């Protein structure tokens, strides 16, 4: 079954076709990567699914529900950004607990669930620190934890490792893959890094000039020199 279905979805800004009409289906549990150069429409496609951008045409179905005009917070998805977007005045624990507090989850349950994801990302020992006291890699793991703590069926990640150095990036690629395998969450991942896409994805969607140029599994995809 499909987690996401785009039917003829496009986006035009003033005089720029950021995205020509695309059809795209993402299966439940799949790890799909949008790969392409800067300006090819990757973020636009992701932001359309997220509900941060309204489509100029087409229909967006998420988990069997027409989501075309649903606000972001009703789409049942989590997002991870390049700049972590953690709240600086809150501790690590409070940052991760925040989406549960917003959903009025009882305190004891919050403690249990935040503890569980801190174990999962192996950062229980920094629960009471603030984001600025942590490394970039740790901060990115916390923003991942904040995302998975409320069990979204779908996670969208826009260049989440872009701010990290090469070694940390490779470590985090494995971490994200491990979480995907363990939790079975559907992942849509945006990168312009070909190696990253090849390492992580079940399927790569290659974008160029606001269109889907080709798509396939990493071993069947044909890259132009
Ligand atoms: P990326 O390549 O990672 O998508 P960009 O620098 O292209 O980053 O875009 C950063 C932000 O600026 C995005 O939110 C995008 O929607 C917005 N943006 C990009 N191009 C334009 C533009 N020509 N006019 C206004 N906003 C833009
Ligand atoms: P990518 O994520 O692949 O870098 P984007 O989706 O950010 O590509 O951008 C696709 C095209 O749409 C680019 O030409 C960009 O400048 C343009 N664009 C993106 N956001 C905006 C915006 N808010 N206003 C105007 N143009 C935009």
C-alpha cells in the first residue's frame, strides 16, 4: 500500500516552474531519496508533501487520505532539517518531549517515551544539557529523536546531514538507516550527494529542472557523467 501518492502535482512561483506536474508513489516502509542539483525542485516537492507549500495543481494523498489542503500538523508526518531547529533554551530532554507535550501526552508516558528514544540514539547521558553544549552530530540525532518520539508514519528529511563533516555524515547515514530498519517508518530524504543517495535508499528519484528524470533502485539507476 502507498504512504504517499502525488497525482499531477506542480508548483509555479511567479515566473518559475519550480515543479512541473509529477506523479509519484511512495510505498509504506520505503526509503526514497530525491537526488538532484540545487534548484531542481527537491525541496519544493518535499515541502508540498509536508504542506508547507500549496500546489499549483494536482492531488496529494497521504496514507489513504486526501491531504492536498490539510495543514502540516494534520498530515501525520515528521520533519528533520539541515539546521536541526532545536530550541536553544530547552534541555535535550525538553526538546524531545516537546511534541508529546503539545499532544497532551501524560507526564509519566512522556518520561518513558523520551527515555526510550534517548536509549535508541544512545544519548541518555546528555538528557539535561542544552543543544549548544553538543556537537553537530549529537544535535542532529536529537532532532531525529524529537521526530520519531511521536511515532510518525512518515519522516521527511531535507539535507539533514548537510552541515556535518564527512566522517560524521557517514556515521549518521548508518544511524538513520538503522532507525529506518528498526522502526519501519517511511522515509523521504533529500540530498544532492550521489554517494549518500546510493548508500541509503531503497529507491532514488533523480530530479532535474523541476522534473523527475528517472527513478529506480540504486543498482538499476543510470547516472549521466
Ligand atoms: P535548497 O537548495 O537547499 O533548496 P535554496 O537556497 O534553494 O535551498 O532555498 C532556501 C529557501 O529559499 C527555500 O525555502 C526556498 O523555498 C526559498 N527560495 C529558493 N529560491 C527562491 C527564490 N527564487 N525566491 C524566493 N525564495 C526562494
Ligand atoms: P532544490 O531543493 O532542488 O534546490 P528548490 O525546490 O528549492 O530546488 O527550487 C526549485 C526552483 O524553484 C528554483 O529555481 C528556486 O529558485 C525556485 N523557488 C523555490 N522556492 C521559491 C520561492 N519561495 N519563490 C520563488 N522561487 C522559488
